[in-house]
């Protein structure tokens, strides 16, 4: 008799919690792979704001092991747009934000093109933000990609298919960003 994936996931979560671990399975991955359960999972650290919105903090999530780096990057990015149910941390990006495109070059550069509803380049694009919130939003994405995918050294963020001057008028998006551990708690 074939065992149901939900039973395996439940057993894994119970075992992890008994061991003192805090894990969360990416829901988009779980929905897409319910029938073709992978033989192995890999851990990735996604970065969210701490409760004071002053620093980034890493939260582990489980993803399918053995997928190509580009698909892994898309899964990581999608995970950043969902609240972290275990910790209550919320994403920086407005609801409905999604990945339009993700490209990795051979030179270690990655391009992330986000679909952000209501974003207007040159204005306070994601609403009423301050400098710290914008820095945390950028580096949550950059650190999550560069620190989990060895092929990525730096990240360029595009919004709605084009260059954006900034997210909310404080942090320039003109160039590429490398990981920044100074912001991590």
C-alpha cells in the first residue's frame, strides 16, 4: 500500500520538533510535489525582519533536494513572500508580490524581476517605507539567494520588468547587491 505524503511530512515535523528544531516546509513546493515526493530535502535559510524591524534573522525552511539552482532560487524567492508561520515574521514585500523572472548568469550574477502590484518607479514604490525597511527588504532577498546558492555572488533587482530607482525612495536599486551579514542578528 502506498503511503500518503502528508503522513511522511507529519512524521518528519514531529521528529524535528522533538529534536528541538524549528522547520517549515515551503507550501508552494509541497503543493507542487505532493504526488512526487522527493527522496531528500535540503535546508535553506531565509531572511526576515526581527520583531523590532531593525535587523534580519534567519529562518530555516525545507526544499526539495537535487533541483537545479535556478528552480531553487525561485522557491527561495517565493518563500520570502509568505509569512513565516512558526515565528510570526512577516515578509517585507506587499501582498501579491511574485517572481516574474529569475535568471542566473555564469559570472555569479543573478537577476530577480518581481511583479509588484501598484509599484510606480521613481515614486515611493512599495508605499510608506523608511531607509531601514528598504535595506532589510533588499538584503532579505540578496542574503537568502547568495548565502544558499553558491553560484550566486550578487543580485540585481528589477521590478515589473524594468529597472527601478528604489523601492520607496531611500535605497538605490541601480546596481548589484552582495550579501550583507552586518544586518543579520
